[in-house]
């Protein structure tokens, strides 16, 4: 099987050497760049399956790099930072990060986060599990085969993490999916109490739907303290 490609974006040579060497040791193909500018210059050559992105860099910081990246790519991104401020974590998730890892981190934690993000970004239907090819509610359609979403026949982009959330909700249309279930299935069992990840992803999905359907009712219903439900909406 072809090895998965990881790009590390960091201006600290020691971090680049340390993380790169250890990811290579477990079979990943690794490329390193020193800045967001270099990432964009080489992106079409690298075509990474995952990006590890430092926040504090000269020039464009990691937040600005991620905002720019999300305009043309949904490649999974794990943000690396020495800052432990929870507001930074929420901001990173808001601009499209899939996960957030605070320095210093252990190799076990790094490997677990990388494996989890790559696993859900490349997940396929499990044997024996049947999925309806297209699920529709109102003006919204979710194509489970191509993993794409449409509103009034116009595609709207979701990150791979956001799509995973939507897929679970769509497969449970009109049923409340508990926080713990969504977190465990999308991020992994170790995230079952990290509700902030889920709140930010739901908020981003809602904004994207509202951009195309500004005057319509909410498709995703919140059940405080319990979970979320994608509801059936009649198409007019």
C-alpha cells in the first residue's frame, strides 16, 4: 500500500528534524517546509494527505495560513503550538483545523492524533454496512458515495471532519445523535468528552448552509446537554 504523505510546516529546525524522523520511522512519507509561503509554493508538488501546521511562525502565522488553505483544499490539518490558551484552540478549530496539539507533546500522542485524523479522512464503508447513496432533506443532499454535499444542486465544501459529522447525522436522520457518539465516531474514543470540537464543527457546518439558504430554518437541531439531530425538511 502506498505510504501516506505528511507535510510539516514549522520554522524550528529541531522540531522539523524530530517530528520528521519519528514519522518516517513508522512508515509515513514526510516533507518539511519552513513557512506558509513555502507550503503554498510547493503544495501542488507535495499533495499531502495531512499537514502539521505550527501557529507561531514569522510572516503569516498558522491561523492565516490555514484560512488561506481552506479556500482551495480540505486536506486535514493538525495545528502544533506552544500556546495552551483555550481561545487559540477554538480559533484554530473555527478556521478549519481538524485537531490541535500543544507542545511539548509525546510521540505516542503525536502518533495517535496523526493516525486518528488520517483514518477518518480516508474512511470507507465497512463490509456489511449498507448506505443509501444519496440522503436528501429539503434543499440539502448528501452523496455518501462521492462524500460530497449539495444545496439546490450547488455543491458546498466541507472539510473531511465536517463531512464525517454530517454523514453520521444524515445516516440517523430525525434521530438525536449524542455528543459522545459523534465525538467517538469522528474524532475517536479519547475525545468523547471534548464537546468543544463538536460545537465548533456544527457551527461551521451551519454557517456554510446558511450562506446558501439564508432564510430557511435550521437543518441541524441542538438538544442541549444531549446531542444534535439532522431533521427532515419538506422540499418546496
